C-alpha cells in the first residue's frame, strides 16, 4: 500500500508540474502579445528599455519566464538585447527597412493572387466592411486607431488567401515596419489608405488580379514615400517628436 501511495504522490507531483508549465506557457503568450501590441501601436517606441522586473510583477511570474517571452520577441526582431545594458525595443536600420518594404511588396502581390483564386463573396464583403470602418476612423479617430485598422485590413487579406505561413510572415513584417515608421516617417499619416483599400477590394470582387496588384503596389509605394531612409533620420525624428510634445 505504501508503494502505491508513493507512486500516486509522484503522479500528482508530475501532474502539478504539467499544470504549472501550461500556466506559464499561457502567461508567456500573454506577455508576448501584450508587448507586441504595444510596439505595433506605437506605445513602446524604438529604443525603449524593457523593464523585466515590472513585467514579472505585473503578470505574477518569475523573471525567468519573462526572459523566455522576450527571447521570442527578439527572434522576431521586435526587441534587441544590448550587452550589459538590457533589452530594448528594436531600432531597424535603413537597410533593414528597405528589405522589409521589398519583402512586403512581393508577399502582398502573391497573397492577392491566392485571394482571387480562393476568396468567397462573404470574405470579400468582410473586407469591404473593414474599409467602411477605416473611413469612419479616418474622419473621427486618432492616429493610433488608423494605424491599427490599416494593419488589420492587410492581415485579414492574408488570412483570406488561406496560407497560414504567409499570414505569419506578413504579420511579422507589418509589426517590424511599425518600428520603421516610428523611426523614419516624415509628414503626417496617410488619410487615403481606406480609399486605396476600397479600390483593391473592388478589383478583387471583379476577379481582376492585375488591377488589384497595381493598386496594392501604388498603396505600398505611398506608404514608403512617407519615410526618409537616410543617415541620422531616426535621431532627427526622435528629437522632433520631443519638440512637438513639449512645445
């Protein structure tokens, strides 16, 4: 009987460890999604130091669990660890920005090809409704809401294409480009993004792939035209932001 109790005790301990591991996995995912959302929406700017202790206290976990979550975001290039200094929100170089823009152009053209082949009328109508939401936000919302909804359109388009791998890749590229825009953008936000999206949806509904791709190229070129990928532009942008805030 004692032996049976001993085996039961080991089984219980193993089960508890499994539950704890699952709980930590859930919290790790919450940490990652929280920080990724804050970065994507511009609440955490490039170069911001990540405070591991504050994250651990907020989520009620050890700093070991926090570091595991940060490691995933580092592998996605949203964070970067600086030796003897800590972990910071990534600051993409101008060369990295160019590569990201190029990759996005190629992927979005391919996604449109898949959407024309696979999308249902209901899915395309969902995209159209997103453009209606965008138009309302452009007239009455703040800049953060505009940025979030614009990114949502592109991810929804990728999901309709039906290739989870491409959707994941595009999601990561869009997240990293939010850092690029924070560092290098000049001038105001694009207020005609909703109109661009609506035209793309119209072409998709007509199964006109060539027009949809041309419209997407024009839309992405418009976004790229708002950044100045030159030496020192990121420092200038950060300084101008401070002046605008305190003047």
